[in-house]
C-alpha cells in the first residue's frame, strides 16, 4: 500500500470511530514501550501519548548500527501486529531510507468501538550508544507532570 492509500484508509477509520482514550491508549503505550525497551535492537526509546488522531502514539527509537533497515521494518511490523492491532481493520505504511525507518499505522474495530494510531521513527544509533545501553539496565520512563501526563519528549525544557 502506498502512502496515499494509507492516508485515505486512516482518514476513514479516524472519521468513523472515536480514538482510544484513558486506560486503553495508556495500555497500548505501555505494551509498545515494554516491547521496544526489551529488544536488543533498540535503545533510547521515547514514547508519548498525544491527542492527535493521526498519531495517538508517537515514538522515537535508535536501532543498532549496521542493522538493515528492512530488518528493523520487519520487527516493527511484527510488533504492531502482535501488540497493538485490533481485530478489525488495520493499515500501515513504511518510509525506509538509509539510517531511517518510519512506521505509520492505524487500527480500529467497530466491536471494540475505538481506534489506535501510531507514528514511530527509528534512526540508526551509534556504537557508543549501544555500548552504554548494553552496560546499563533500562531507565524508567519520565515521571508525569502535575497534570498526570508525561512531558512530551519533543518539547525542550
């Protein structure tokens, strides 16, 4: 499926179903974070929940240097299918370039009554990053701010 077809399917899904919210989207985020952080393929996992229907979950990760981009895409597709996809319709699209893999995905189910969308960017990391990551246990996610939400990773302090 090309990007144009994906965008049309995503628009149809997000128009006809409400977005996942509260515990549903937080649970999806927790499953995604757990799988990314437990994989030796990734380091520096940053993940946030947003209110943007096109990307309720956004993530930025670094993958091991030397890993083929197609291998990263294959892992991310399997992760999407096993951890986040609902039993109804789903669609996903990859952008793959040297050192860069982007996954956009959406899934929804009329029986479940909601949809989940994701934008995940994986950038090739450097050897030093993975040497440090291999030597340390994973760090816990940032603490929520006073509103109970975590500070978005793309906003500067």
